[in-house]
C-alpha cells in the first residue's frame, strides 16, 4: 500500500513505537520482539502515521490463524477478539510512551 511519506514528528513516533516491540508479544508473553508499524487507518490521511501500533511479522501480516497466534492481516475480527481492538492497543501504546 502506497502512502504519504512520514514527516519528522511522524518518523519519531514510528521509531518510538517500534522500540517498544510488538504490543501483542509484550502483552501475551512479556517479551520484546522486533516489529513494524501497523497503520490503523491507511497511510495517506493527515496524521495517519500517528495511528499506528507496533506488531511483529507474525501478528501483523504472516497470514496465520492458529491457537497460538493470529495475524492481523487478513484476520482482523479474530485478532481483535483475541488481543483487543486496535484502538485499545493504540491507547495502551500511547500510555507506555507517556511514561
């Protein structure tokens, strides 16, 4: 998916959330795992890069849905049922960064 290039503040946000590691891995297993930003509302709208949560490849876009792990893409409904809504996870990330 193409999108707008992040500005300086958006890049900082994206860097900070990725330093936290995957939010699901932290919540479920207490580990910090390498991650990538998942955009909650596309990449082209103003402020879209701030509406992101850190997810590892498995929880973001691996396409798996097992008893141990479910990927956000393409299983959004199952992902949110198991781990919480994207909005709730975003609020958690925002709280962590306030600390």
